[in-house]
């Protein structure tokens, strides 16, 4: 009946006037207009435009993350189904506008299921991103739960000879495992460990020389956050190693040392975001604690310099009890959080940019069930 549930990703156009959702349950890509830029309380449900991701020759089932190219004339969606095509790409005749002419972009014949699985069996693609010029594409994949496979939690990298054109992709079977590279217990495939499981969030620093992950599985033997250095920007094959050939990583736990948040059970992280210069990091807690933690970094984008100064924000005060993804407006005065369980996007404004110790005001929430159900009923009559 057109009711949308289980939104899996959200993004905004650069001017903040349009908001886009990948919808897990219906495999739709949807667009709405914000009458006030970057203010989700101003979402106009009558402007709904949807695109069916499962109706072409390159179908997507169980849609997850999405990404636009740098000018908004292409969009890409990945799926977490191991039994169906896991990449869908289309071009737009007008940037960031699903009402424009949409053309499916052919790939080069790569069997995306096989390519993404990389011989590891049933794996799930969770998110997609590109480097700053669109010549490299990255897919984060993981098995669900505390799986035991050694190679299932990783980042895959593909080269594009033409920026943001998946028909020019070369599958070089390039991957970077996360489970052991980020293991706080110092594990390796041969010695055991591998506790950094089911990566939640992923980010690059501004110049692509570092990549960051969160660990959304509750484990006392692993870091909750991880930083890997890339000797060549945006090239995951160039992770810095020590003299013994082991990946050099930095990371911290949410319950130890200078980053101890002093909350019982706060040892699993999901979303992460930085301020513009990397001197402030924000982590969402996946379950039970309902908080966003703020960390100060004395050196930008260096997790080893992180310190928790007792600044956090309880999202459940305004109804969010499973905060997952987090994003800020470019100026840092608007904060957006996706809630996994209640199918909603929450928004708060900050009186000081990127500072949860300032006055944080609840702006509103967009519930993907009730709001869209109402719109569906209106348009069907």
C-alpha cells in the first residue's frame, strides 16, 4: 500500500533543499523537498518522488547504502543480499533530481555477487563510497552477527578508468580485511583473535590518507574504533605496516583510559562523524546506552590523541533509542541521526558548531512509517 519502512540510508543535496532515502523494505530510492534547507521538520510529503531499484536489468534487493557522484548527476545503491545483484547505478539528466530523465548505467559484465563475495561465501554489502575524484569505489561488507569467518569483514576497492562510471570498473580483487587489522587484542588469521567484527561506520579523512571504522559488535577484546593509515591516498592496498608485515592501526575503547565514557555496557559503536578539521569525533552507541559521545583530538584525525571530556548527548530524551548513522551539516550547526528501530531520522540544532556541550535543541523527527503512510493514503484517494 505504499507504506515505507526500514530506511537504510539518507543523504541531502548540497544546498539542503532535497533529502534522499534508500528504503530497505521496498527497494525504492526516494526524494523529498525540504522547504527550509537542512530542516527535516519542513519536509513536504507531497513532493515525494520514488524510483524502483528492483525493476531494471541490474536489480537490487534489500537495498542498503547509496552515494551520489560529485555533481549529483549519478547515483549508486548497494544491496546486502548475497543472492542478488549488489550494485545499481543510474545517471540523472538534472543533478539531484529524481524527476529528471533517469538512465541505467551498464556495468562491464562483472558478476557483482561473486565479486563482492570474493570467495568468502554469503557476505553482506552495507555501504558504498568513492574517493574525492570518483576514480575509486569502496564497498564495506560484513556477515551479520559475531561470525567466525576470517575474511568476511572487509573493505573492497574497485578502480574506475572514467570517474563515477561503473561500466569502466576494473575488479582487481583488492580488499582490506578489518577484523584482524583493527583487532585490539592483536589477533591475526593465524594466531586467532579477530574481534573487530561487523563494521558499522566508515570515513576517510580529508585527504584520503586515513580510513576509520567503528566496531558494532559487543566485544571486550577489541577496539571500538579503528584508524588505518594509507601511504597512497584512498588506496586500501597501501595500509601502513610494521617491520613484521602487520598492519599498523590506532584505535580506542569506549571503556578504557582517556576515552572511558564511564557508562556500563558502552562497548559497541556504530555511527561516526568528524568535524571539518578532525579535532572532534562523534560516536553513536548502538544499543542500551542511547547516546552520542564527543571526543576531542589534540591532533586532527589521530585517534591516539583522543580524549573524552565528559561530553555526551542522550538521544532517548527525544525518543531515539537505537541511534546508528550520524551526520552534520557542513557548518556544524545541524545534527542528524538515523534510528534503526523506529525507522526515523532525528534532527537537533547546536548553538555552537560541532559542540554537544552547547545548547542542543530538538528540531523534529521524520518517521518513515507514520509520515509516509499518511502521504500514501492522501495520494491514493
